[in-house]
C-alpha cells in the first residue's frame, strides 16, 4: 500500500510517498519557508498559505519523478488536517482532496501530533505499544500514554508556552533568528550549562503538566540584569543554561510518567527532538529505558510522517470528507 503524505500545517511544505508494506519512504520533498518568516520573528499565516499554494504542485511533480512510481500505483492520500494554522491547513486539505478526486483514491485527514509520534514506528526495532510519548514541537508539549494505535491518553501538557515556542522566544530576545531552536543549540555549544541557575518549572509538583513561559521570563530578567553590553560569551552561557533547564525539566516529568505508568519505553517526537543535547541528556539519564527518537530530519515537520500515519489510518478507515481542525485534542481522535 503506497500512500502520498502532504504536510502544510505551518511553514514547511512536505510531501512524501511511503510504502507501508515495505515500511519504506520511497521519495520525499521538503520546502521550508523559514527564511521568509525569519525577518518577522515568527510565522505569518497568510504568507505561509500563499507559499504552500505555489510550492505544492512543483513538489509533487518532483516527487513523482524521483519516486519513479506511476500515479496508478498510489493507493491513498493523507494530509494534515490539524492542529495548525487555518490557511496553511486549508491549502493542503484542498490539494489532497483534489488529487483524491482526480485519481479516484481515498483521502484521509491526519492529526499532526499523531504523525510526529508514528514516524517512530519506522525505527528498527520499532517501539511496541504501550509506551510513554513525549511530543515537543513549536506548538505543543505533550506527555502521553500511547496505549495502542489511535488510542492516546494525555498525561500532561504545557499550561502555557510549548517547548519549541520557548526556544524561539529566547532566541528572539538574544537577537538570534527564527526558528530559534537550532540557533540556541549551536550557540549553547560554546557556553557553560551551569553558569546560570534557571528554574525547572513545575518539576516539584505531583502532576505531569509543564510550564515554560516562566523559564523564558527568567532568561529575560537575567539578560536585563546584565548592566554591561551583552557579550557573545554571555549569550552562549545563557543559551546553554536555558537548554539545560529545558532538558532537565523534560527529564523529570518523563521519569515520573514512566514510573507512574510502569512503562519501559519512551518515544520522543516533534521539532525539539532534533536537539542533540537533549537527546544525549535523555540517553545518559534514563538508564534501563528504551528511548526512541526519529532521525534528525524527521523531527521537524515533513511529509513522510503524514504518509506513515496515513498508512495506518487508511488501513482502518474509509476516505473522509474535506475537513480541517486548527485546534484538535490528540485524545479525541
Ligand atoms: O515540529 P515542528 O517542526 O513544528 C511544529 O509542529 O510546531 O517544530 C518546530 C519547533 C520550533 O519551535 C523550532 O525552534 C524547534 O522545533 N526546533 C528545535 C530544534 N530544531 C527545531 N528546538 C531545539 N533544538 C533544535 N535543534
Ligand atoms: Zn510539527
């Protein structure tokens, strides 16, 4: 079963062809608009929608050439139907349904966070349900008990900023570009993670929720307190201390989630999972736990994760009518 996956929930236009039987990504194309939004310090939804409209067809043509697969061999289409930005979601949904109609094949809408989770099923060996899942992206921070395919119990989530959002905001206040995560990670390599003691928000509380806006504010106050001109060394130290505070906070909650639910596997996904420092901290600190991270290129938004999720959905469900859900709780799918 070959599935075409289309991702347009934010500022990446991702398109991929996945062979579910072989568990293999046949071909993929990804176009990032990040540089277009960089000067605004965040994604401008209208610009993002227009760019998706421009890029979808050329990317599809390139994908079909690259895959050397005739359209007649494609069995279904999956697109991100939410959560995400309304305009960008609509472009992907309309494109997917037009293809589905033209090619007379089924089409299904995918929950973006389920796609971030399910891309891990391509790992060898793959995680086996049930497992704990930590999804850390620009819009979400979720701790989930993944009971089985399609059944997700939300154990905790951010009460304010998502982790990626905190990275982006801290990058902005340090005068770095967008997206901030990779820039903070790079800068932090030159800094000392123990130079500033920043809070580990909600880490002493018994629940599994997160809060990252206070951590971001703590960085802001530390920067403001600095009387002298901010040096590159200072910036590197604060980036490293912030990254360490995030890593430790996530670790504390994951350990608790694993213990409370007697789970021995942890599956991590979403853009922030690309952070090498966080990956290494997890490997070092969670002894005896099997940890799954997607390959770095599959952490941030891409079409392959949507195609993989689409394969599992289309095996179970019929084609759906055109639909987008800009706000959508993962526990409700
Ligand atoms: O999953 P994603 O591509 O989009 C959403 O679903 O939101 O995640 C994007 C987020 C951005 O906030 C970006 O700064 C962050 O992931 N990110 C990182 C890294 N790469 C991307 N954060 C920390 N370290 C990274 N290496
Ligand atoms: Zn994402």
